[in-house]
C-alpha cells in the first residue's frame, strides 16, 4: 500500500472581467499610486453575477485533472477550500456533479486564506492512511460578494479566482513537512460576521434571521500577525522536513500584500527570485491564491519536477499553516 503522496497536477480559473486600480479610483477615494506602493496590486478579476464559485472551481479542477492525466471518475475525494460557497450547505457537491466525479465524496473546508494549506494536510491524512488514492483539492473564493465596496481600506485588496491540484498516493512521500495553527482570540481582526435580528416565532421562542456582514478587517494587526507568524511556521515545517530555507526552490505564500511577501522572504533569508508572486494581477483571492500562483508558475515552466516548495497560508481565524512539498508532474 502506497502511504506517501505526490502533487501531480494543477489548474486554475479566473473570472472574465478585471478591474485595475484606476478603475477602482472611480469608486472609492484611492489611487493607483497608493494601492501599488502599499500592496503591489495593480488589477484584480471580479466575478459577474453569472459566474459562480462552482463554475470557476470546476474549470480549475478540469485543468488540474487534465495536467495530472487523471479521469474525473477516478477521483475519490473532492475537498473545496472556500469561505464563499454558492450554497451555505457547501458547494463541493455541485462541483462533483459538474465535472462528473461520480465516485468521489465531496465536502467544503473553511479556513479562509489558510484553506488551501489546511486542505492539503487534510487530504494527506486520507491518502497516508490508505483510505483514498486520488484527491482533488480546490481553493476558490469570490470575496467580491462580501467586500464593502465603499471601504477603501479593504476593497482594494481582494479579487476572485479558483485553483486546484490533484494529490495522488505514491510510494515516496513528497509532502515533507507541515505545521498548522489557529488563534481564535484574534478573530476580530478579520471576519465576515453573521448578523441577525430576533424573530419571535411562538410561545416565547425567538430565532435569529439575518445575513453576513461585509468583510471587517484590522489591516495593521493582520499585517503584523503575518510578518511575525508566517516565517515562524515555515521554519517549523522545514524543521519537521529536516530541511532549511537553503533547500527550498520556491517560497509560495498566500498572496495578501507584496510587502508581506518581501518581509517574510527577508526574515527567512530567501532571495527574491525564489519568491512566487502574482499579486499584481490577481490581488488577494483568499483560498485561491496559492494554487493560482502555483499553476501559473508551473505552466510558465519555472517550477520543475522535483522542486521543493514551501507554501504558507494565513488569514482569518486567525489561522496559519505551512506545507513543504515537492512538485512531481
Ligand atoms: O488575507 C489576509 C487579508 N488581509 C491582509 O492581508 C491585510 C494586511 N494588511 C495590509 O496589507 C495593510 O495594512 C493595508 C494594505 C491594508 C494598509 O496599509 P498600511 O500601510 O497599513 O496603511 P494604513 O492602514 O496605515 O493607512 C495609511 C493611510 C491612512 O491615512 P491617514 O490616517 O494616514 O491619513 C488611510 O486612511 O492610508 C489611508 N488609506 C488609503 N489611502 C488611499 C487606507 N486605504 C487607502 C486606500 N487609498 N485604498
């Protein structure tokens, strides 16, 4: 029984429309100069009302399956890391139906911007125990649905997209190390909070009826958290893998802010040419940033089979995690 795993394919998808910083300046009091120097973001893709999270995810999934040369019916498990499902009950099953993965069990996993890394480690447990052989892991978000488009402090940061990878059981384990963390005491720093009003039913019984509020974020706190905790957790995962930063070919961080990428890389002493960044064109797509950037770098021919990647996701929860793996396609 193969109890290791390999990452053998990637795919991604973005909505059709993109909005650059000049366009955003027509909606809120901001400028291309402010956004690009403070965040590195120049443009972001935004899903139209006709483009669903499930559709974007299905396209990303199909691209990943075709790179991996794995048929949809051979998938045993679909994990959808998202905080913005089309359906609060979960969107993974819709994707399962859309791509025809009729033998797969499918469910959503919510860990905000850490979702992809948390999903990879969850998938690994099923593979390493021999329960499942082929896992399709999708990281996708349509945060534009929950952005306050009048709040210039947050609306300039986010974009929409989907990325996917195929993980397969393998004799050699190419997931070399990982570490995951959560700190709910810092929940107030970043959230999309449910808010409801009391609705009396009968006999003194009241229920709450409402919806989710737009993204609320303490940018400075999240920034501080990221530049402190992310280097720490990457080091921890590398230690588990018995590696050092010198051994990694690529640093693949959640794309939240170019300044965060630079600061983390500096602390880890990873040279800029090893730091993957596509934030300029996509902004922060939450659970999608890591697989989107991975897929682009693979398809551009930079990431080679056997390359060691240190990936780290961080965000709401607060939550953060790192995974050290080798690309195997
Ligand atoms: O997945 C995780 C998601 N969240 C994050 O990653 C957020 C992490 N934090 C950050 O990336 C940064 O803190 C921000 C990009 C959000 C903000 O950058 P900053 O350098 O921390 O700016 P600031 O909040 O200190 O604001 C500086 C100034 C303020 O004006 P005053 O008070 O100095 O007059 C803001 O009102 O910039 C102003 N400002 C803006 N100006 C133009 C804030 N947003 C904008 C804007 N355009 N979009």
